[in-house]
């Protein structure tokens, strides 16, 4: 339940001005942020996030999502929820989930690809999703 609430809170941190924009997985979005803000400390923040303990990860995520929203980079929150469930859900046996390492590696690969790929070039194998804009109600005629 806490992971769902965290994701809802992260959604609230995101800038709603990204409505209708292409939504990206977290690693891709962070790579685009690093490209958009050279010298802005994004690589160090992302590295800190990748190495964060699960207990401190929500803090790092809030900071990252807020920066993404301020930069107009839209996140795919459904995939983010799925990722956070892997990263933050404790296993019953108390050991780390092996999928955690794979997920962090995927974020790093997505980040690197987005950082080094021009906007006009397609990202092969990228899992970005296009979210259509909400339809506007018809204008009333007089």
C-alpha cells in the first residue's frame, strides 16, 4: 500500500503541464533531463538514486520527479509503479529481489541511451508510451 501511495505522491510532484506529452520510462526521462540540463548535477543525482538504499529511495525519487516536471519531461507512472514495486517491496525471506539489480541496470541503460541519442533519432527497443490528450468537450453554440 505504501508503494502505491508513494507513486500517487510522485504523480502530485510532477508538473501537470506535461499532459498529452509523450510519457517515458524513468531511466529515459532522467537521461533526457541530463541532456537538457548539462552541468545541472543530474548525473550525480541519478547515480545517487541508483545506489540508494530502499529506505531512502522515496526521497531521491521525489527530487527526481520534481526536476522532471519542472523541465516538462513526462513520466509513465504505470511503469514507474511497477518498477517501485520491484525496488521497494520486501521479500518474505528477507533477501534482495534479484530483479532489483536488473531493473537498476535497465534504468542505467535507458538513461545512457537517452543522454546520447538526439531527439530526432528513434530509440530502438525503448518502451516509451504515447498518452493521448484528453478530448475537449464540444463548445456550446448560442
